[in-house]
C-alpha cells in the first residue's frame, strides 16, 4: 500500500508514516519479534543489559512503506488485522499534535484502542476509552516521552488478546488490558490529529 498526500504535508502538519511492519502470531505460539532477529543488547553506563533474543519469522511478516496520513484523518490497513500481533511503525510527526496507531479496531470504529504520541503533552499514550462496548476501564494510560527535534517516532506495539503494550523509541513504555466485545475488533489503522 502506498499513500498519496492530498495536501501539503508541512503546511497541514501531516505525519509521514515511513515504514510499518506487522507480524501475526499463529494460534498457541508465543510472541515473536518479526523482521529484526538476533540478540538485542542495550549498553548504558558501562552495563550490558540483555533485552531478549528474538527469532525471525519471515513467512508472517508484512511490510508497508511510505504512507501519508492527512491531518485529522486515519488510514485503515486492510491487510493487517488480528488480536495477537506485533507492529513496528516509524512516523515522522511533522508537527502533528497526535499521531499513532489504532489496534483492536472494529470496522465502524465503535471499538478501538489508540496508541500514540501526544506532542502537546509530550507523552506516550494508550487510550482505552473505546476499547470495549462493555464494562472495563475507560481511561488513558500515559508516560512522559518527548521527541527530539527532527527525531522519528518508532512505535512497537504488541497485542496479545487482552493486553496492549507499547514502546516508543526504546525510551518509554505503556501497557493496558482491554476487553473488546466484538469478534470483528481486530483492525489496525494509522491516524493523525492536529
């Protein structure tokens, strides 16, 4: 899928989604880190911290590149869906107030969980106010996070049925439990506000 900018991106503050990678799990399998592979090591203050070893699963990987999301719009990713998946999305916010991904989204948007960067509040947020038509939490989980000037936002989002975990630029994380009631709440979209 390739997006076409309908408006001037800079003037309208439309983020450029430069790359989205999604992997869908097979039933009964553990979460896998698709397309990255190898051993991940972070070094901070002369300490090595083992973050994990992740196999590559090429058969289930999908890559979508160069999507432009107009201001105050969303783009549904028709070929990516599920309630057990991993997304890696790289976004150039270009002045957008909020930009990110919606997961566990019903076709009409009645149920959806938003994972996004809020530039005004300088926070990574998970919004579960519309995650379920039934009972359950209706709030926004947020953690402090600010992008540096010109920095690309890299969101890694894991969905494991009732759990949504998000990681932003390897600096901030947030997690929420969700309880969608509709069996068709498996869609994924990219969105921009402001």
